[in-house]
């Protein structure tokens, strides 16, 4: 899963990025890799995976990962070259979701690019830039595709029609997600990668002291866009991420907060993208978590593990993670008849431990 972070300058993007990457590294006990200075791959902490691994004595433990992309702040007029312009947006065209950091704290020590704190206006400023970036991209592609469409190829003609509709919508201030791609050109959306078609998670960067919710105006905006919203203090999270996990946990309790910012961001991202996790674990082999779309079949899940395993799929042996842990392993689950055999159409459930039998 890849997530791109956007927001105005000084909104707190890099603070959050640092908090997420460090907390992920500590909590999942998994070294995050900085792919580029501004891309970090973070292990998703999952207690269930640890318990499964312990139970069946699997090593190593390999969590699912999320790659966060931190980019330079956008300002009003970025599409016309203001500030650093919008050239960095290309870096997040390929991501699965957007994490939109909005300043909601009023610390005067931190300069606001527009000299006032107004979360909703800030969100709208960024979203306008995303729309304009998409418009530019869509117009350019429409130019090329409409020339190719003269050849009469059905998919290309359909793509050109879709792009025309999309350009209209974007000019009218509507997001690309409002214009579904045509059935005849299933790759059209991926080829363009519009930013305003991606699911959005708003992160309200609130004061350190407050266990506040996201501001009401922002919450309403998020609901209307079917987006998620969480509130946290990026500075506080980045400071807590410097501590040892148990020290950080104690500090959180003292501050009256519960779950870590990382945990909330990840949980919200899973909800937003409608993802679930299943696990694979073999004795003396690795234990691994896999995130897939809800409704993924056993056959689809096998493909997530390895294409060879999918090709030779015979059946899946399924046991919910807590049953496996309670019964002390696969043998115990099998003795109790709780290791179920399922065919390729079985819809994998969150927390399933899955062993695929396959013919190599
Ligand atoms: N008081 C307070 N300050 C914060 C918080 N989060 C970030 N800051 C401060 O705001 C300033 C900017 O934070 P960054 O994380 O660098 O902001 P950014 O969005 O990456 O900024 P650009 O990269 O310039 O676009 C820093 O001085 C942070 O310490 C917060 O929750 N509370
Ligand atoms: Mg930054």
C-alpha cells in the first residue's frame, strides 16, 4: 500500500512522516527503509501476527508494509508555478490513497503561509491545486488520445470520450472520482492516475495539549467526500516516537490519549480502502501479514502470497488467528476440527490464518 502526504507548507507533513516512520520501525520492530529521502516503507504493527508467529514458532515475522511519500508543501497557485510549483505531485500519482495534513493548531511560533489558521479554507486551497494538476494532466492526455482515436479502436475512442467528460468535470471544480472510467477502457484510470480520484484521509494537526477531534467543518467536509478524518498532534507524535515503546505508552496514558497516531492512521487507512489482513505462518518458516481488499477470495489471496501458489491452487486450510492461538497450533486446531478446508471462492476474513495446498 502506498500513501502520499499532501498539505500546505508548515502544515506538519514532515513531522507526521517522521513520526509514522519512526513509530512504525519501533512498534513493528522492523527496520523501515528509506527508499528515497522522502519515501519510507513502514511495517504495520499487528499484535495478531506476533501471537500467531509465537504459537507456531514461525521466524522471521514479516508485517505488511505501507510506503509513505512525503512531498514539499503546495501553495495557492502552485499549478501556475507559485512556491515550488506542483512538480512534486507526480511523485504521488501512483499511490493508493492521499493523506491530507491540515493545520488545526494555533501555535504562533509556527508560521502559516496565509497568516491565519482556517482548516477548511486550507483544505480547499490544496484541493483546488490537486484539481488543477489533474486538469493539466487530463488535457494533455486528451490531446494525445483524441489523435489516436481517429484510428477507430473501441477502447481508445471510449477513453477519449471519458477524458472529455473528465476535463469538463475538473473545469467545473468536480473531483475525478465523480467520473467513473468506461467499461470499454478499464486501464484508462490507471494510465492517468488522477489525484482527485484517490481516497483521502484528512489528518487534522491539533494542539499537543488537546485530545481534540478534527474540527467540525473539516469533519463535515470529509463526510461529504466519503473520506476519513483523524486528529493528532504531529509534533507530539514525533516526540513520542523518539521514546522506547513502553515509555511512549506510559506517556500516552498520562496525556489521557489512547492509541498511537500511527495506529489510528493505519486503522483509518484500512477502513478507507476497505482492506483486511490475513496471515500465513509455517513452523520454522516466516509468519507474514498480507493486506487485501475485503471480499478477496482464497484464490485471490493465494495470488497475493505467490503467483506459483495461485497457479497450482488446490484448496486452502483456514483457521481464525485466535482459534489457532487458543489451541496451540495447527495440530490442535485440526484435532478439534477447526482447521477448515475451503475452495477457491471462499471469501477470506480479517484475521484468517491461511495455508494454501497447491501442486507445484
Ligand atoms: N505546536 C505544534 N507545532 C507543530 C505541530 N506539528 C508540526 N509543528 C511545527 O510546524 C513546523 C512545520 O512542520 P513540518 O512538519 O516541517 O511541516 P511541513 O508540512 O512538512 O512543511 P513543508 O515541508 O515546508 O511543506 C515545525 O516547526 C513543526 O515543529 C504540532 O502538532 N504542534
Ligand atoms: Mg516537509
